[in-house]
């Protein structure tokens, strides 16, 4: 039987994966924000604008429906 020295054999080492290190990838997001703060500001503004639009659409549709019905709401 031949003998292979331990130094020639690969050994498994436990290393945390990138996605597991920050819980839900929070550290990866923070690293990106630190690397490109202007892009993070633009992305945040886009998310805020989208949330504002999503909240405003039902209000606008309701106002248009009231105008078409003569401003009277059903009892």
C-alpha cells in the first residue's frame, strides 16, 4: 500500500460564505454603499419616488372617479 503525505492532501477549511457573513447580505449592501455613495443616494431616491407614486395612484383614481360621478359618493 502506498503512503501519501498529509501535506499533499487537500484539507477542507470552514470559511463563511459571503452571503452568510452579514445575515441577509446586509454587509454586501453596506460595502456597495461605501464604494458608491452617489449611486446609493440615487437608488434611495428612486425607491422613495416609487413608494410615493404607489401611494398616490389610488388617491388620484379616487378623485377622478368622484369627478366623473358629479362629486357624489354612494351611501
